[in-house]
């Protein structure tokens, strides 16, 4: 964040270390509140990255639908220019109209569509969430490498993180 918005003088040493060593922090407060604090830029003519924070509430409304409440947060004392840049960056990256999440939505929507297809019903198909487990990586708990609170899972792009989420969900239910 620009100096007029943020200063590190009120941070503890631990807070400063976390902020300094983690440009992007993405996570979920189980079961349905997610956050993404990252650097991006929506302006192709300007290489300066903009810091912004999104918070989401995931609300299942049916077996095949989830409503997502998405907020882009900026510091109250930020300039109008900074607020607009953060908003534009958030909308063009991490939103339904953005270019980072559309592929994720397509995958989850495709799974739901295939699971409810006439072929799946006619042949009594069921989703196998353990498929390829022997060939795919498992979600690695790296909490001992993280100085902050909570459980931290390696953010590698693989199925293990989703299986870990659903295992936790199953335990809680």
C-alpha cells in the first residue's frame, strides 16, 4: 500500500515479518468465508502493481448453485484514485468478469453438469473424489513454516487442497 495509506510502525515484529514475506495471502476461514490479499494491475499501460483485498462469503442456495458475495476492500483514508484502481483491478481479476477465476468456475460448473446429466442418471454414475489419488499430490500441511495462526496448506495447484477442504467439511458435518 502507498505510504499515505499504510505504515508499519504499529505492527509487531511477527506481523511485519508475515507482511514482508508474503506478497499474496489467500485463504478460507472455514467453512465459507474466503479472503485474497494480493498485488495485481488492471492497466496494461502501467506496470505498477496495486494492492487490494477481497473478502467472499460463499452461500449454497441449491445442490447445484452457490451465491458468492464478493467485496473489494480498500483503506478508508485511501485516495479516490487508489480506490478506483483497486476496484478496477479486483473486478478485472478476481470476479465473475475477471480473467483469473473464470476457468475455476467452468471446472466446477462442468463437474456439476456432468454429475446431473441424463447419462449419469441412466447409468447410475457417482463422482469419485478419490480418483487419481495415487497419481496426484496430497495437500501438504506446512503450518510449521508459517509464523501466523491457523492451519496452512501448500498452495500448489492440485486436487489435494480440495480433498482436504471436503474432508474437514465431512468431519464437521
